[in-house]
């Protein structure tokens, strides 16, 4: 049993870290302050190959494993969660559904630009009245001749309205099943399609440099060939998409945890009170010890889940491991940012240090791609409990 990443993964980690330190870290505070989505840096990440890590070579990817993607997301998130989530959503929610369920034509049309990071795709599942209860989708798509006509709305959709967004995939009701439950399908909607509007950006607590919009669809027509995968299979598709996404969000949380640990160790060695560094006080040092324990435990859980994915584990085994990793890593990240800001004292409340941005950015980790409560529900179900 090995608990170490391979030498290849470690070497890859070093190259992503160099990039993140040089190209992202120096600008992250300014992007955050200005709520600026740095398209040029996103495209540099693309040129580094980060969007194509898990895509086959025929679409411009490197055909690598899921573990490599988690390493990249972790390293980017260690300096900036906004860019970490941009990468996570671009691959996990943007590229993956098309790669997994698309026809050859759909893949040829959309993937080369997405894999190269020249363009971005969003994945629209959440609606004003359907988040955790994702099956309650109200958006409708009706087949009219050779076209789907889409009406409805989506909310909180990442990478859906940037200047380089080329496409969003959305779930919609396309009918009713014989047992009366809604038939949900997934449809590809190119940016710029009449009737599809990415509304103004949200004013968020954190992730200020990430692109998030509400989407509206009014009589939006796309060719019937834009159905992604089989009609009526949309529910299963997004469940599988979210399993991967949860591990990847765990990797964002892990980057945040490690950053909190590093920042706290450094500050506790420098800041003096009562004539000695605060790290000499058990009250501070023991809190930082807890950060180390959380970071190590989260690392094991995230990379265990990634290794299961790479080894082709069963859906049940992977789903359980993904939820466990997401739940632990994200809740620990929120706790860690609270501890780290406490270690920084008053400076922890000032935008002068990155720790403040990490504090604001972390909260959403417990909410996006399935809240902590939803993860606990899935874990309990995996244990065979009849939880609702
Ligand atoms: C910045 C950001 C980016 C996002 N990006 C995307 C994206 O790209 N694509 C996308 O589709 N969505 C995206 N989301 C949406 C996100 O996944 C949802 O917000 C999340 O799943 C929760 O749904 P909700 O907001 O409707 O909360 P609700 O479902 O209304 O939940 C409210 C509260 O009730 C709890 N709750 C609900 N049901 C239960 C239950 N059965 N048992 C116990 N507790 C329960 C929840 O845990 C939560 O605490 C994003 C959200 C944000 C904020």
C-alpha cells in the first residue's frame, strides 16, 4: 500500500507550483479586489496543458489521470481559489460531460478549444427552485420539428458568461416518464444563441475572480442534435459528473488547507508578543498543529478518492469515497481559514494578507457541488441507511 504520489506526479506538482507562484500569486489580491476574471491567465493555464490533463490526445489533451488533475487544482488553489475553481469547473463541469456523453461530432466541435483553454464551458444544473433537489428542474425543452425550444432559468453557473465562454450544457425537462417522474435530458447551448442570456455577474462573498452568472432561456432554439447523450438520462449524467467534481472540490479545499498551514507557520515564527514569537505559545502552536492534522487527513482522503477513480473502482465505492473526501476536506478548509485568521490577529481581518481572502473564499466549498448535508445524506445511503 502506498500513500505517496508517484515521482511523475511530484514533478508535475513542482511545475504547476512554479506557474502558480509566478503567474497567479502576485495578482490574486488585485483580481479579487477588482472582481476581475483574468482571461489571459486562464488561457496561459490552457497553454500549460492544465485543461487537457484528462482529455484524450485526439482532442489536444495529454490523456493523463484524474490524480494529475487534482494535483493541478490543489496547487492553483494554494495561491488562489478563484483560479482553482475556474480550472475545476472548466474540466469537471465543462469538458467532462461533453467528453463522456458527446457524439463524435459534438466532441470535434467543442473539445479542441476547451481542452486548449482557449474557450470555457459551463454546466447549468442549479435553478432558483432546484439546487440540492436537483431533480426538481423546472427548465423545459420541447422538441419542435428539428429544434429544441428551451425556456427557464439557471443560477450560480460557473464559467458561463465570460468573454471566452463558448457553450453551456443545461439540464431540462423533456417530458414525463411512465411513472410520472420528470424526464430530464442534457442539452448543449452555444453562447450567443438567441434567447439565451448570461445575466450580470453575482456580487459574491468570495471567489471574486471566478466567473458566475444566472442564465435565462426564453424561446431559445438549438438543433435537436444538441442533445447530449441519451434523452431522459440527464439525471444519471449529472450524478456521475458531480462524483468527479466532489473530489476536485476536495482538491481546491486541500490547496486552501495547505496555504493556511504555511501562512500560519510563517507568521507564528515572525510575530512577537510578550517578547517572544507567538509560535512559542502553546495556545497558538497547538492550533497550527491541528491545521497540519487536517491538511494531512484531507490529502489522504482526496488522493484516495482520485486513486479509486484512476483504478476504475465501482460507482458505489468511488461515490462514497468522493463524498467523504469532499465533506472532510471542505469543512476542514473552512475551519482552517478561521484558525489561520485567528493566528494573524487583527491583520487576519485586513486585506493586506492573503489569509483574509482565503477566509472569504472558503465558505462556498461547503456548499458547491453538493452541500455538506447532501454529502452526509449520500454517505449514510452508502452505508445502507434509509435516510431521506
Ligand atoms: C459560487 C457558486 C458557483 C456555483 N457553480 C455552479 C455551477 O457551475 N453549476 C451548477 O449547476 N451549480 C452551481 N452552483 C450551485 C450549487 O451547487 C448549489 O448552490 C448547491 O448545490 C446548493 O443548492 P441551493 O443553493 O439551491 O441550496 P438548497 O438546496 O436550497 O439548500 C439550502 C440548505 O438546505 C439544506 N438542505 C437541502 N436539502 C436538504 C436535505 N434533504 N437534508 C438536509 N439538508 C438539506 C442544504 O444543505 C442547505 O444548507 C454554484 C454555487 C455557487 C454559490
